[in-house]
């Protein structure tokens, strides 16, 4: 019986050892990995090693960061702003810098006048340092493109734009359009033109003028404007050939007189169109400041010129020389008679 008990006890002990050894064997099997897992483990990094952690973190950022090139557009969020410019987060490793002079097409004292922290907007990559490869951003490039786009649209529509005179040159005026794009108005296309030699362009500095686009080349930053064409274009809507208009003699030249028709629109009253009588000197008949009623003979839309006549308004040939007041008082009557004769002549020519 004792032998049986010992055998039973021995069996239990052995079974207990087997049960104790089983978890150990299982634990040992769990720690055993495949060759593939060993290779993957070799590329893991130590979370307790700060340098290794930052290195791995930077690698992950660089994989996800967009690859930028000169001229690219990127949507970014303004991270911070100071007097020198703005730092923009675009999803890259480091924020990119937008200098103050590139924060707007306008001249600013501070970048805060153009952008604010947490503001999201489009930027253009317009600079890259050759040595460091560092890139910089610009808002100015985008705003300039939009301004030129608007100028081209105005030119195509033959519409008007407002320009502010910045300075005067012997050949004309330097102006600013949209407070940003520099343009040039030739002296021959200023509103006092044509034929006004006394015009002092310096007196126009600081003024605003309405202009039409003569030439717009964005690639060369070349913008040429005409204020004379603008004045003509605004008036041509209400004036037609044959109309009688009241004006004031602005200047007198050997070949005729320039008559201001209002809104600084001047027309030429040629010496041959003053009277049916022969005139040797314009000063014998007209004087600066004199009020006249004139008939519009031609409207040159391309050159922005208006030619006038008082000769067509004379009740009898030579009245402008003898009695200009009579011509003034009967101008509308004589113009109506002239238009009627013209219509009759046209009808006879057709018929």
C-alpha cells in the first residue's frame, strides 16, 4: 500500500512539473519570431532614444510633405506674423517664410496689414536659395497676376479705368492703376490735348484721371494709357456728327482754335471752318475764353479727335467775322436747316 501511495504521489508531482513547465514552454514559443519578423524588428527604433525618435519623426514628415518647385501654388495656413513677414505652415517639415515685401502688391508697413495668424490662403513659391535650397512664398505674385488679368479684361471691353498720377516726365505722366501697376500716359494723350502747348504736366501730379488702355504687356510690365481717348469715349455717347455744342475757346493757334466742350474734351475749330470769308489770322475773329456754338463735323474714334465748324452755322457767309453773336443765337436753327439739306441731298443721290 505504501508503494502504491508513493507511486501516486510521484505521478502527481510529475504531472505538476509538466503543468508548470507547459506555460514556460508556451512563453518561450511566444518569444520566438520568424526571420521576417526579425528583419522588421531590426528597423524599429528605440522610443527611449530622443535623437532616434526625432529622426524617425522627420523622416515621416518628409515622406508626406509636398514637393515644391519654383512657380508652384500652395494652400497654407499663417502660423505667425511679425514685422519682417509671415511664417506659413503648408504641411511640410518646416513653415515657409513670406517676406513683408511679398505679403501684398501694395507697400505695407507691417505684414499684419495683409495677413493674420490662422488665416488660410493661396501662396506662390517665388524664391529659392541656391545654396540652402530654402524656398520663400509670395502673395504679391498672385495679386499682380489678378491685376493684369483685370487690365486685359478692361482693354478687351474698351472700358475705362482710374489712374493716379505719380510723377511727371517730359514725355508724359507716370501713373498707378489699382494702387499697384505702374503705367504711362504720353503727353499727347493727356486730357488737355491735343494742341495745348501751355499744359504743365507737373500740376497734374496727385490727380486721378480716367483712362483707356492703349497697350498692355504683362511680361514687360508695359502699360500705356490714354486720358484723351477716355474723355472722348465718355463724350461720344452723347455727341454725334451734326450736333451743335456750346464750348469755350481754350487756346488759339495759327491754324485754328481749340474749343473746350466740357469735361476737358477739346475739339479743333480749323481756320478754314470759322467762316465763309477768308481769314488771315484767327485772333482777328476769336479770343481765349470766348463762348461759341459749334457744329461737330467729325468724330475720330481711333485718335480721339473732334473737328468743329462755325462756318456751317453762319446765316449768311461772313457772319462770324461781322457778327459772331448772331451766329451764336441762330446756331440751332442753322444746324437744323443744314441737316435737312443734307438729308435731301442723300435722298436725291439714292433716288
